[in-house]
């Protein structure tokens, strides 16, 4: 049997039971199961962790419940500007894209940047031009429009505030980490960022070493939360360093970041991570985090709240 592990998230934040209906909770859980299956089915057939994290993230990007791809929030100018990244732990190959509009699945663009460009990150119009050359699917603005997102943006505009997706309680950045049968680790993250964010704002999700990191020697990490604080804490790479240089286990290293270092600077959020042995960690310091994991031993978890 193929050995594998995969974990995903759909954002962390103030997810209150009181604002959740049974039917909405079911929709979230179904979407998380579908994304886990998209990745795990590839891994079961001996597919690569890189393909698995991409498949899981594409599934979440296509679901309007999450703040990535189709469900992306509005920026201050009323546009959808999306960030995404993907990394393979074997040779530390990475691809990232920032501030792109009208790209249906930004993680697919990050992947072609990894596979087919000599660069790690492309931004805005240059990234969109490359997407066009590579045959990446575009979608018109109305594909990304939803009444609820528009309302959130109007409220944020009226109050002159920038809100993290998790401030909105029900939406989140998406990400996945996986270990495949060849022992390769991979991570991917995709987001619409923050409601009413400044035009050109870049969060942690496309920053290799912050929101996304993978290294076969240690672990793969995908983060969600207050991006500025996750950039300043270099979360993904710091977890890897704690394991590599200090000998911490995956869960010990994740706890140092999520429950100590981030807390000390006011960084709310969480992450999913997997190590080279297939161990999984899904810690968060917020009210909840949409998350799930599957492994070859038969573990299958989908959860929203702490318990
Ligand atoms: N980390 C994302 C950002 O700051 C937001 C999130 O995780 O929901 O863009």
C-alpha cells in the first residue's frame, strides 16, 4: 500500500458556533472532504505530493465558501487580487504569484511558474501575461462576484477598515500539505487576501518561507491568518529550522510558532503541516480553523472548532 499523508485548511479565525447553521456547516464539511479526496485519490494511486496539494487547493478555490479563487474578497478598489504559491520539498522548487486578477485558479499559475519559468514569483500584469502564454484559464469578474463579498466590502469601506478574511468569520484562505510514497513533501496556499486591502498589498500566502514552505529534510507547511504577522515571523521556514537545527518534533515546532512566537506579536491564525514521516499537525490560536486530514493508515478528520 502507498504511504501518504495529506492535510488541508480553509482558513482560521473567529468562527462562532452561534453564527453557523447546520446546513452551512454541512456545506463546509462536504467541501473539505471533497478537497481531501481530490488530493488523497492521487496519492493512493502513487501520484506526487505536488500534484496532490494542487488538486486539493484547486477544489477549494472552486468553492465559493472560501476566500480563494472563486470566493476571493474585494480589495479597496473593488477588484479581486489573488495570491498563491506552491513548493516541492525535494529540490526546494517553488512557484508563486501575487496580485493577479481574473485567474480562475491562481495555484495553477503558481505551478506553471514553478515548472516552466526561471523565476519563483511573478506579480500582477506580468504574471497574467505569462498565464496567457501558458494557457492558464481566465474568468471574467462576474465569476468572482458574490452578493455577500460585495456587502462585506461595502461595510469595510463605510467603516474605513481593512478586514482579514477570518474577521468575517466564515471565509478563509486555503492550503494543503502532503507527503507522497516517494518521500517527497509539498505545500500550496491560495488566497484573495483581506477585504478592502490596499491595491498591491501582498500577504504571507505567496511568500515562500512565510505562508508556504516544503523541505524533504523536515516538513511542509501552509498557513492562514494575519498575513503581515506571518511574514514577520517567517512561519513556514522557522518551523523547518526548529526541526532541522534544534531537533524539535513537527508538533513541538508548530506549537512554538502558533502558541508562542505569533501570540507574542499579536498574530492570529493557524497552519497545517506534515513531516517526512507522515505525522500531521493542524494547530491554530484562533476560535476555529476549517481543516482536515487523511493518511494511508486510515485516519480521516474534518473539523472546524477546537474540540
Ligand atoms: N493569510 C492571508 C493573508 O493575509 C489571510 C488568511 O489566511 O485568511 O492574505
